[in-house]
C-alpha cells in the first residue's frame, strides 16, 4: 500500500512539473511579449548549444561536477575507513554537535570568501572546500545515527562478549548506511548551490563562472540555459545516488 502512495505522489510531482513547463511555454512563447522577465523558450533552446561556443560549457561543467562528486566520494570513503574509530568516539563523546553549533550562525558566503582569500584559485582548492563541507555534514549524520541505533540489535552481541570492532562494523555501520545515503541526496543539492556560488565569487571556472559572465553580458537566454543545465546535472547526480543506494542498502531499520 505504501508503494502505491509513493508512486502516486511521484506521478503528481511529474504532472505538476509538466504543467509548469507547458504554462511557461504558452505564456512566454505566444502571449507575453519578449522582455526582461523570462526569455522565450525557443531562445533558451537556441542558447543551450551556444553555451559551448561562447562560454566553453563542457569544460566548465566537468570542472563543477568534479568539484562536487569527487569530494562526496572522498568524504564518504573517509567516514567508511574510520567507521570503527568514529563509532567508538561518538559513543563516548556526546557533545559533538555542540562543538560545531557555533558555525551555523555564519552564512555560506563568509566561508566561501575566506576560502577564496586563503587558497589559490584552482580545482584542487574547490575540491578541498567541498570535501570539508561534505565531511562535516556526514559526521553530523553519523553522530546522530550512532545515538539512535536500536539496542535490540547490539545487546545480544554484547551478551556474547563480541569485540567492539565487531559491533561497530557489523551492527552500527550497517544501521547507519541508509541514513548516510539519504543524507547524500540532500548534500547533493546543497553542494550544487554552494559550489556555483563559490565559482561565481572567485570568477575562474565552472558553471558559477558562466553565470557571472552571462550576467555581465546581460545574456538572459544564457542565464536561463545554464540554469537548465545545472538543474539537469543535479537531478542526474541525485538519480545516481538513488541507484547506488538501491544496490548498496539491503535493509533499513
């Protein structure tokens, strides 16, 4: 029954999205005269191939994608490698969230501008930034998950005097993987926002730099086209994460 409602909800989302697209096409292609609000859909379609000619779309897209997904892979790999040590530390250290709570009062632009100031402009500095963001995000999810693991799964093995490392690898980690993969889906959207803003600020390469250039040229069609490319790339990344989750996660608590 739950699968039925999930499918119905998904169909409703697709239907609403299709309705919005059709409304945009009808309004701005046939009714509303061309202006500075939104460009005609036909002009946006024409602008997509021109992004490669005028803004080197492909190399900039690859630059942004590498900055996002390499950092996600590296941060998840770091958490996996240190899963035993992290589980033991978080079971003892119950004040981890308090130690980073102060940073929530700083806006993203504060960290991004400081990062641009401290580090040379390069793809490596972007990967470092997104790696640190991803790592802190996953550690917070890891900590919360450790505290919520059902004792019914751990107490039988404790009674059998199994080693802590066995519990951490075979009970805690398996219980935590669904939450970590769910968080990767949210992290995917967050990183696309942060990275494009970072690239806009530093003005070197990436989709954020295309935004910067298109805005300086007052290229409304180019801005709309790169927004579509960004949305499709982020959606594709989210889809890949969902497919990986289905392959990796065999059960959820």
